[in-house]
C-alpha cells in the first residue's frame, strides 16, 4: 500500500521513501542510517495501514526516529522544521 500524504495546503501526494531518505541525509545521517530510518517509517505506515495521513504526523514520526538514531541530526532537522513554521 502507498498512502497519500496530506500537505499543509490540503493537497495530497503519494508517500515517497526517497523523499524521506533525502531529507534525513541532508540533516546529517549517513546513507545507511537514512535507509534504516526510511525502512522504519515505511514499516510503521504499513502496520498502521494508513491510506492518508497529515504531513505533520509523518514529520513527527521522522523526528521520533531521528532522535533514536542521531541526536545531532535530530536537532538540525527540528531546528529547520521550526524555522519553516515561523511566519515572515
């Protein structure tokens, strides 16, 4: 199953493992750590049998998994997410 992610603007897109991997590598994970994290997220999505889920719920799960794997990457990702949410 490939769930749809509901973005903040209300639009939807398919869940893409490559997007998760790319984002967490940018936050500081090694390629192998990123693939492990992405696998954990995908497994969680399949276990929960989501057909749709809000992007913020997916983000929170990524943050939860990042915290387990690499605290520095977790801090960088969290900082970036918080700066994105600040109004201009």
